[in-house]
């Protein structure tokens, strides 16, 4: 019966262990529109959310408008489709400067 206890202990130990995740950092200023659109770096929505937070922080804007966030993401994707080699950081700046 000892082997069974050993197997149970091992299974319990494996169930408790969490997989290790590599820590990755990105320089958003270097991500191109092509990389943004094709999920080559991260989920485009995550990048767009970070960029929105960055620019709103620069402008000391603490208001969250979920519809504007979605609209910005859609406009950014459209702009990037026409400017694949442009850094997404610059594309975001240009999209935000456009009149609505």
C-alpha cells in the first residue's frame, strides 16, 4: 500500500503546483501597427488599453468612457491597416488628435 500513498502524495503535489510563467516586458514605442494587428506581441486590446491609459494619464484625464475606448480601438485598427510600418504608439497619437 505504500506505493499508493506515494502516488496520491505526488498527484496532490502536482495539483498544487502552478506553472511558471516567464516575465516579459515590452517597449510599446517599438511595436509596429503590423505587429499590433497580427497579435505578434500581445492581444491588440491589451495594447490599446495600455495606450489609452498612457495618453489619458498624460492629459490627467481620470474619466473612463467605455464607448470611447471601443471607438478608439476600432479607429486605431483602421488607421494601422493603412500604416503597417508605423509604430502603434505614433498611430495612437494621430488617431487621438483627429477630430471626431
